[in-house]
C-alpha cells in the first residue's frame, strides 16, 4: 500500500460515467472508495458521447435499467446542486421500410407492459412532431416523449463532487498496471508509479480498455471496442425536439440540445474495430449529408467541433455487469453505446451486487456467463 494511505474498501478502475456512478453509490452506502483514472474523468467514452437518454429498448432488463436511470436523472439537479441540463424532448425512431416498423411494433407490448409511454406513429403523426422532416421514403416510426438528453460533462462533474464530498477519493493520471490476486481473491492493484493499493474489492470500469484490465486478473471477457465519431453545430433556432434516429444503412441519429446546438453521429458501416479517436473528413461530409437529407433546414448549420470516441461492444449488444471467477473482482463493462444513459442505474445496481451479492431483478441479460447469441433489437 502507498505509505500513509488508509486502506480502501473498494478500488474502481476508470473515472467514466460507470466508474463514477458506481463509486458514488458505493460511497453513499458507507464504503471508502478509491477511483483510479489513467487520464482524467471523462477522458474515455463518457466525455465523447452525445448525451442521449432513452427507455425504448427491446428487453425487460434494459428497460427496467433505464427506468431507474431516468428516476436518477430527474433527481440529479437537486442532488448535485446544479443543472445537468436534463431535458425530455423524446426519442423518435424512424422506419423507412415495413420490416423495421414491424420490428418496432413487436416490442411495444413489452414496453407498454413495463409502463413506457411509447407510440406507433404514421408519417403524418411524425410530421406533426418534427415539421421540418423530409418524409421521403418514410413508413412510420415509434416515439416516446419521456426520453431525452443531459449534458455528460455536468453529470460527470456532479458525480466527482459527490464522491469527494462523501469522503472517497479520485486519483487522476494514475494508470492501473496490475491487479493483485492471491489464492483466487483480488487484494488490490498496482499502478504505473509503482504504488500498491489494497482493497476488499476491485471494479473494472475501464470502458474501451476493459478487456486489458480484465486480463490483468486473467479474466477473459467477450468484448471489443469500435470507433464512432460525432459532431456539434453552432446554436440554431429551435427546429425539432426529439432525438431523431434513422436506422437506414446510411442513417444517423441527432438531437438539438436545450441551447439550440445540434449534436449527432452515425454507426459506421462496416464497423471500425479498435480504440481510435480520430476525426475523419469522411464522417464530417457523410454526417452532414445524412442530417441535411432528413432536415433540409440544417443545410444552414455550421459545424464547430467534430471528434472520435469508442463504443464498448459485446457480442449480444448488452453490458456485462457482474462478479467474476476471481473473488472480489467485478466488471461493469461493454455498455454498447448506451453507457451514459445506463450509468446512473448501473452505479446503483453494481453497488448492490458488490455489497449484497444479490441482483436487483432478473439479471440474466447482463451476467458474465450468459449465452451471448440473443441480439438487442434497438441498438
Ligand atoms: C460518439 C459517441 C456517442 C455516444 N452517444 C451516447 C448517447 O447518446 N447516450 C449514451 O448513453 N451513450 C452514448 N455513447 C456511449 C457512452 O459514451 C459509453 O457507453 C460510456 O461513456 C461508457 O462509459 P464507461 O465509464 O464504461 O467508459 P469510459 O467513459 O471510457 O471510462 C473508462 C475510463 O477508464 C479509464 N481507464 C482505462 N484503463 C485504465 C487503467 N488501466 N487504469 C486507470 N484508468 C483506466 C479511461 O481513461 C476512462 O476514463 C456514445 C459514445 C460515443 C463514442
């Protein structure tokens, strides 16, 4: 242990939304937590996301997870003492063919059973919600007004403040290089500076780097990172409210922030595996074409920033949040492009898994030893 340091109950590796939310909930439950971050909070995917928050998923596990996250986003302003710009403008998924519309329809009974306000829309209904939309080729869509957005940097800042206020620590620029395992039990970690920190439990919340951190404890996880890019425009007059999701092969998703900026991205096809954060000219041109095709008025918009980041992927499109075969070593990884919205609920539930050894509900969707062949339909 680094000299003079009081032992910690838990070490969290990674100060992205997942590590910070977990550290915050563990701290609130009386744990003394040390968060070790190789760069700074938000340096990974969490500072590179576009802030979308939705409950429209195709599985009970993810819907219930998001219902809990939304309850927490609703309370954040009060808890953190400042606004995280949480705003419910809705999510609108577009269907440009009948199969896609049928896929949306097939999920609705489950979504409604779990209490979501989700609506199947005709093209006219859609135009009533997004009047400037180019509806060429559109079949219909599905919409939930309760979905929305928040500002990632403010959410991260809120968690950092809360963790420190409650007596836990965040150490920046401290890469973890080894996990200390003795007789099948995690005992702590070693850092690049040569310090060893001891704790009863270690949580891998290393985002795109999760596979290499798991390997430090000789834990294998089915996981890969892939690159996604995003852009943001100057502030514009209000054009539309919801996040617009176009599922075509050359589709994209974008929303207008509360301050008028339009922010969005698309899923590259083919995917670009690996940890890259390049910002390509191809994306800039293609994203501009795709957004203007949907909202022609955006031809006037000016892009002010464009960046790359990672999605942390698993074979079935759902996270892996669980204990591992190494006692005291836990993983909360593979958020598959939804880690910002999943974060608050994951933080609460990982604290339950680590402290009580119980799951909040049927957790089969997120377990480490599950069958990975089922696919999340609303990726
Ligand atoms: C362009 C883009 C748009 C997105 N849009 C959305 C969206 O609208 N809504 C949504 O919910 N999600 C979105 N996401 C996904 C979301 O950003 C991620 O799923 C989420 O941020 C993952 O959080 P995390 O805490 O697991 O990982 P990260 O934020 O990457 O945090 C992991 C941290 O671990 C640190 N770390 C790694 N290795 C070590 C080590 N050895 N020692 C110490 N520290 C280490 C890293 O530096 C990093 O800070 C988007 C992602 C991208 C790239």
